[in-house]
C-alpha cells in the first residue's frame, strides 16, 4: 500500500511539474510576443512621426519666398504690417531659420543607431542643438509671443512653452555632464517633444481651418495650448507605463536600433 501511495504521489508531482513548466513556457512566449508587437508598433509610429516632421519642415521651407521680402498677404504674415517692426522683425527671421535646424537635428539625435555607433557625432550635434535652442530659437520665440495671433492667451502659452523647453534641455545637459545618461535621455526627449509642438500646432490649426471654426482666434488659442500640453502629457503617460514593466525599458528603446526612436 505504501509503495502504491508513493507511486501515486510521484505521478502527481510529475504531472504538476510538467504543468508548471508548460505554464512558464506559455507565459514566456506571450511576453516575447508582446515585446515583438510593441517593437513593431513603436517602429511604425516612430517612422510615421519622422515622415510627419519632415513633411512639416518641407512646408515651412516652401513658404520662405513669402518672407523675402515679407508678403503680408501670405498666411503667416497676413495682417502683421503693424507688428513687423522693431525687435519682432529680426526675431522672426532668426526663428524661421533656427527652428528647422533644431527640428531636423533632433531627429538625428533621437536615433538609437547614431547614439550607439556614432557617439562623437551625437555629442557634437547635441551641443549644436542646445546652443541653437537656447540662444536663437527660444529667445526669438519670447519676442514673437508678445504679438501672437490670438492675443495674450496664446502669447502666454508660447512663453510657458519656451520656459519648459529650456528647462528640459538644461536639466538634460546637467545630467549628461555628470554622466547620468539614463536621466539625460528622458529630459532631452521631453525637450524635443516640446520642440515638435510647432508641428502639432500646424496640424491643429490646419484642421481647424478645414473644418471651419466660428472663431479663428479662439481656435488658435486652443491650438497653442494643446500643441505642447497634450504631447507632453502623452509622453509622460507612456514613459511611466514603460517603467512599470518588468524589463524597465523605455518604449522608444524597443524600436529597431537603426530606426529613429521618437516621442513620444
């Protein structure tokens, strides 16, 4: 009787161990499938963001003939004859030349491939990014914000946007100087997300124009605030979700190393 009981127990233990091993294998397979799907989705979204940014850059450059000399019948300069004097004029030209630089340069800096295989180029472009951003793009934004379309509500949004972008960039530089690259990258990502508010602003404004909103100024004010608050909130949500995962990996690091890892 004792031998029969021992055999039964061994059989039960054997079945339980096989079942446990099978469940672990299934869980591991599901986790791998989830990682692969996330990597594919992140890569696709990253490339879509790249194409969108490049499309907006091309549109910005295509409008340059309207600025030399200034054409006040063009979309951006329409009705700005009175404000296109004094410090606004040089600030405008500084902004339209330096803005595309940080947008395009940021795409290269966000590339995992460049960061891993061309670290010197990454550091050099990073210095260029910070200098152009802090000395040209943001100061000119502050000057132009005083005469923003939509009045002081839109101007206040652009002022806070400039302050937030500068803060993120400075914090990122401080972490890089101290060798804290795990903290450096998220802050520079935040800075680039805020830089890309120029892209989101044009998308929202263009959509509002196509829909035909009752008040263009009110729609622009909403677009001015939404263009950087919504993308920044989305980045924070995704980043915190990624930190809760066991792998502790940023969602942008799941993309193919040769693909630009964009924000989110």
